C-alpha cells in the first residue's frame, strides 16, 4: 500500500427544491460542472500529485440572475486552477476577488444582471492535505474519528451566528451590490486525518434544514451519496435550492483507476 495514493469516492447533487422557481446553485467536481433543476454525478479519483478541487456556489436568493453568478463562479474557478496557489492566502484572495470583479463587469455590461451574486465553498484535496475556502454561508464539514466539525466560517451578522436559518443575511458574497467591497475569504488548512475520513460541502439549503447530527449520520453511513442529503433536505421542507458534495477517502493498494 502506498501512502502517497489517496482514493476518493465522490458524489455530488443539486436540486431546485419545492419553493423556488429555479435552481441558483452550481457545483464543481474536478472540472465537471453541475446545475439546473436537478443534476448529480458520482466518480472515483485517485490523488497523487495534482489536487482535486470541489466547490458549491449558491446564487443569492431574491437577487437577479443568481444562477448566472453561481455558474460563472465555478466556471472561472475551474478555468483558473493552474493560476492559483492554494497554500498562499494572497493568491486565494486574488482568485476570488477576480471572480467578484468579473461579476461586476457583467453587471455593467448587462443592467438586467445588476445585483447578482453568489456564495462559494471550496475544498482542495491533495495526497497530504486538506484546504477549505469559503465566502458567504455555504459550508464545509470534515468527519473523522473525532466526529463532525465545521471547517468553514459563516459570513452572517453576529446575532444570527447560532440561528438555525440564516438565508438572506450574509455579510459578504462574490458580486452583489457593492463593487468596491474587497472579498476576504476564510481559509482553513490541515493535514489529512489519520485513518479514513469524509468531507461534505453544502449550500444553506442543506445546513439550514438539517441539524449537525443528521448531516454527520449521512456522512458516516453507506456509500458517498450526496443525493441522501438532498432527499433529507426535501423531506425537511425543501424551501430552498439544495446542493451537496460528499467525499469519502481511503488509502488503497494501487489499481488501474485514473490517477490525478
């Protein structure tokens, strides 16, 4: 068994939910982009030298063209992966601020898009490290032998930091109404946990409607199935767009699977 090969089982899914006319969420899994009324994918990857990058962008509900903003964010992230050093905070900040500036340029060119914006949460997985980045209230979680812990910071007013639902009250996003506002992303880095572990990325359509215990239970049981989080959020009301990525890790014997 090679300590330098990390196997990832990945599942991603997004759903419009029951209350919204459309889905303003988009996701990214290793350059594959998902979105629309309903979308899902499952894949397995082996990580050696190149990082695997995962992301969910949640277009701002109640604003114009949230789906345009979220799709642009994950598309630009995918296109610029080779230009960013995720081990350097300044490089990460410049990437996200450049995406935000790009959204504002589109608003200037197309007034119908005025005010569009999106949250984003990103996970970068290498053979030896994990990095989580977020702006807004889309979340990342890590599950290992010590349990579930949130690895991202909610950009919400202090009085809502412990509220179960924070939709519509975020304090920063990519794009939005303030072109002069500089984005300050939250970055959390760590080595890989001992043993097998899982990570979850989700929009607030999951975290606003499922408690931590429910999310942890789904993250620990069965195969990596983001659709289980989607189904549970729908049963809880489905009052928002819903997106999730679930990743499970293992250190296998080398196989003939595709190597990143």
